[in-house]
């Protein structure tokens, strides 16, 4: 067998898929020809290396992003079906008119229908009302709970990845100060190093912060489409930004910031609640709920309602800074107890959990529970 | 088809998003890894893998179940890649000194300090990088076949199904691809067995 022929049989020879006679001929040639023998060794090394290449892991948010796209497509499909039903209904109605008039009415009705359809409420209507059309807002379902398969509480890595992928930028309220009729919050933004993918080597992100309007208060001085801050947050270089509110306009409810950034090609958003004097518990300590039913007052419930409302209204994950101090609160499993749990751990300036997907994600120190 | 797959797929066909989530979870690593090896970079791999899953979501009702789901899935991933390849970035593997382009400026891609990794681990990583580069330099169809067989563990029959080619054609082209790959790797004899 000649050298230029033997290489053609390397694959079959390695796989043991040639007949005995041919295998003998190949073996014989390799034992006589050093060059081909060397070539075969390298071919075999390559074959082994191909099978041993390390697996590249998808980004932590990959699955979430894919399913979000699917959700969006499903909603669009449903909306198109509704619109089609409207047009079909209209045409049917027109068909009952006298033939001579039907044509003219049909044209007019289709035009009117298209104008009406343009204003049919759809799920991001709240975003439109707030005047944030330009701001990319990731919309979750607001008609029904946004839910994935409940997290397996033993698979901590999974929920940590999900949490971290949304917590690339950590936001905390460092301080607040009231001077005459002005309240100033110092809000810190920093990159969460653990959230950045280890294979991305990215060390800063561009972010923008908008002050969100709320039905709970009026902010005459807020120019909605201008961010209160816009710039880069670098790893190890947190940004301290002031948010200034006229105190007399903060009647009640929360002041909310919408933080937006882009990670690779994805738009990310989250909302942070700035603590309000009106909804913060009177004591800065944790409410004592050792006796069931105690400690639930109007202020606590309104804070919980505010958290949930903001999260659902804007369809974004909700970050409020405070730290968990009692792991027992995480074992509650229904909305009423979730209410208690969230109120129990309220210390607005240092909370460290995220409420989204009807689940409560805690800091890595604590175990997560699906509280649905 | 595996019975677990069948149950999830049946639910997906009814529009069950939790089932779709479970399906993505089951196959995301395989698909992403394959897409990365085909495209040579993370961004494009993400696009290809994501689009492939969306196509699965859109077309799941057409999956009849007479073949392996993974065969059908990889056919979709392959087609998504082939459709996109003209728009994908021209370079292959990311050079180690590439700069990340941000909106206003660029920052150097930071290389994780490998020390005090032992020398053989560094050498192993380099072998994989050069191998990936050589794979990337193969023509699309050769690259597809090499990765489907060696990286994804697909059989000749499955590859024939995925690429819709006769099995004899797959075998001969895959053999050509291996030989071509070996030729490319000869440029770095030290790492590959000289």
C-alpha cells in the first residue's frame, strides 16, 4: 500500500471499521513507514483532542432570554388573532348591508378599524402612560403571574445564576438627607463582580437611571425622558449619584428609580425603591413578628404592596436593599405570609433580596424558597 | 425518542411554556457549545443558539417524532448557522489581545492570570485554542461534520439525517475534513505530536 493511499484509511482503521485484510495492509505499511506511522500518531492525537474539547457554557441568562422571546411571540400571536377576529367580525357585519353601500362602508370600516386597533390597550400600556416609550422596558406578563418552573431549592447554583444575571448592577441607597423642602438620596451603583460571566472579561457597563412617576405622588420637577444619571459603572469603581426630590411633592408612596443597561446585546432593567418616610416602618429595626398577626400595620402592608405593584407594573425585577436576618421567614409559602415575611425583613437601606417571578431570592448567605 | 423528551415535546406542542423551558434547559449546553464551536465567538454563538431554540418553539408542531429530537434540533441549529453565516463576523477565534469595543471607547480584554497553573494545563488549553482555530478555518460543511461527529457525538447516520445527505457522502466528506484538519494542525507540530 502506498503512502498517499494509507491516509485515506486512518479514520476507518481507528474506528475498527475496515475488514481484516485491509487492516493488515495498513498495519504493515505503518510498521514499515516511519513517516506514515508518525502521521497516524498525530491523526490519532487529533481525534482524541477533538473528543476532549471543553464544553462552553451558555450565559447564565441564556435560557431565561430564550423563554422570554417565546413568551413575547406567543403574546403577539394572541394579539394578532384578536385583531383578525375584529376585522372578520367587521366584515361580516358589513356583508349584511346592501351591496351598493357595502363597498363604501367596507373601506371606511377597515380604515376606522386600523385606527382603533392602534389604540387597543395592550400589555405595555402602563409603560406608555408613564411616558417611557423610549426607555427599553422588559415586559413580563402583567395579566397573569410571570412564572417559570419553580426553582428546586436544593439547586442553589441555578437560582443564584438567575439572580445574579439580573443583578449585574447593584444599587443601594447610601444615605438620605432632608434640607428644608428638598430630600436628597445618595444612590450607589456598582458592578456585581459575581454576576459578570467569568468568560466575558467585561469590566464596565454603561447604565442610565430614570426617576419613575407614580400614582402615589407627583413630581412636578421630573422631566421623564431625561435620565437623572447616565454613564459608566466600572468594576471596583462604584458611582455615587444624587437623586433630589422636592419634599412637598412627596405626599406618600415610593420614589422609584428605573435603572437600565445593556449587557452585550440585551437590554436589562430593574427598579429600585427609594425609601419614603411615609411608608417606612416607624422603627428602623426589624418588626417583631414573633407573635403571628402582630406588627402588621398599614405602613408595612403598603410597602409590600408598593414592591409588588412596582414589579408588576413595570414588568421588571425588583431590587430593594436590605439584609435578611431571619432565615425562618423564607419558609412561608403563601401570599399572606409572604406579606409578613417581606415586612419582617424590611430595613429599606440594607435589603439584599430580589422579589420577582413570585419568588423571593435571597443573598447567597441564605437559602432561597419559592414562595408561590 | 426518549420518553422524557416525548412528554415534554407533547406539552410544548400545546404551547406549554414551562415545557419549553424544560426543553431548553435540557439542550442548551449542547446547542450553545455546538454554536460556539461553529462560530468561534460567544456573541454569535448566543445568537445562533437562541434563534435555533426560537425556531424550535415556532415549529415544534411539525416535529412528528419518528426521528430523534436531537437530530431534528441539530438540523435546525445547522440551518440557522448556515443562514446566518454570511452576516457573522469574519474573524474566527477571538485573539488573546482583542479589545472589547464599548460605546465610547474600548478596554483591553483582560486575560485571567493562569499562574500558578501547572504547565501541562496551560499546554492543554493552548492545544484546544489551536484546535478550535483550525476547526474554524475549515469550510462550513466540513466544520459542521467534524463538530457533529467529534464534539456532539452524533453517528454517521444521524449526521446524514441532520445534513440530509447520503450516509456514504457523510463518511467520505468527514474523512476529507479530518485530513484537512490534520493538515492545518501541522502548522503547530510541537503541540500536536511531533
